[in-house]
C-alpha cells in the first residue's frame, strides 16, 4: 500500500491547481474554435493542444514541467526563443505569395503602411499604462528601457502577423512571448469577427459600393526583379528587417524564378507546415498557468485587441482620406486588408463589399494592401528592434 500511496502523491491529479484547469479549458476552446468554426485551424489546433500540454500538473521539483532541460520540447522551444522559426515561416510565406497585385498597383502600397498605425498607438498606450500602473507588471518599477521593450512587443500585435510578433517579443521581451504569441494568433483567427463591424461603422453604403478596375497584368521579369529590389530597398533603410524580409523575398524569388519549382514547393508546403506545427505547439506549451494567468497577460490581450482594431480603422480611414485627393476612387474597405493576416483580411474586405454590391469583386485589389502589410509590419518590427534592442 505504501508504494500505491507514493504513486498517488506523484500523480498529476494530486498537484493540479485551478490555474491549470483554467488553461486546459482555454486550450480546449482554441481547438473547438479551430474545428467547429474553422478559425485558422492550422494555427489554433497546435497552439490549443500546446496549452493543454504545457499545463499538465507535475510534482514540485520536477523542473519546468514539459520544458525541463533535456526534454524534446525544451530543445524545440529554442527555435522560438532564438528567433529561428519566424524567418522560416516567412520563407514559406514568400514562396506562396503573389506580389503581382502590389507591383501593378503601387499607389495602394501606402494602405499597407497606414494599417500599421495601431502598432505605434498601442506602444504609446502600453508605455502610459506601464508607467502609471506598475502593479500591471509590464516592467520592473523605474526600468524605462524594459517598459519600452515590453510596449513594443505588445504593440507589434497590431500588425496581425504572428511570426513577426513572436520574433520581436523573443528579442525584446522574452517574458511576454507566450502572451504576445497567443494574443497575436487569436486575433488573426478572429479577423472575420473583429474587422467587419469596424469597416461598416467607418464607411458609408456608397463608399462600400465603389468599384475598382482590375489591376493590369505584370510581366515575369517584373515579378523576378521585385524580391531583389524589395530586399535592397527595405534592408538598406532598416537593416534589422533582414531576418524576416530576407527570407520572405528569398522564398518569393524561388517561386517566381521559374527554375526552382521544387525548392519553392518545399518551402511553401512541408517546410512551413513542419515549422508551424513546432512553433504552435511550443508557444502554446509556454503558457503555464503560474506565469500566464496574471494581470500582465490580461493587459497584453486587451492592448492586442486595441492594436488590431486601430490598425483596421487606420487603413480604412486613410483610404477615405486618399479619396479626397484622387479621381480614381479607392474602395475604403480594402484599407482594412492592410493588416498582415494574409489572405484572410483580403477575403473579409471582399466579403463586406459584396454585402452592399454582390457584383463587386474586391479580392484582387484587397490583396495589394494585404501583402504590403506583411512587408510593412516587418519594417515596423525592424524599426523597433533598431531603436530598442
């Protein structure tokens, strides 16, 4: 009987706490949303299962649970902590992205930049909250640089780009990495829920009915030159964009060159799928209740929603402003696609437009600010890293 009692004391049931149970329920909710409602299942299923995995109760003294040194997840997680996984995700994104709409409609690129405004508004808001309310735990009292880094890591959620958010948080505020990553991917999955009300509120019926001409065709030479020229321009201006945009443009060159089809297929299929599994699982597993269930995490989620909403509004309002100075009107709905959630944000803009005019096809126009937003969020991340790292 003695060994049976000892076995019971060592079991997870003997050490489970309320926080573990809450996080396990949250992980189950993520999986439910992914399967039942098709909310970014490729992201939410690994993250949700990782949350459950990371909150399995262990006997005190076991170490860091699933992240105990020497465990397989400990070594996989180094790809997140060191910033290796996000550039590999960008390699796959580049290999599956068609930049033709951006090349054909350069004037719409600015919408992708305008939609990054939420990053900087939220950075300011986080600095204010962290300095005025130290109890929130965004940084140690009096440590202004730590607060700035935490604020930047939270603000980048407004770009709606999970890999970029993870990359910035891993470099500037590793303690916030779990909360930032889960927040960023949650709001990416909820694009169809969050964006439409904001888009309808900020536009009129007439504006939503604006029809835009189909973009002109782009030559193969232009598509090949774009990743090379884009890399040179972006990295010369903001060198810290190299890890993300270097891989993005390299992947795109593999796709467009016409002579590396096998490499492009590997990058956009097995490579990105494998990295997504590892990244999602380990990020989810990093959300242990002991550190995740805190006022700080609530602030991260609240400010993340604020950032995403402001970015959406910024893109729409800038498109309306742009229309005051041009004869070729832009449908303001495509401004909301300037966030980096590719291609979901473009599809949402197209869908909201069709509510007012079923014959209005905005998907190709919306893809321009959408892919521009990927570049814009990476450039914004590079600026923050240059200043704060």
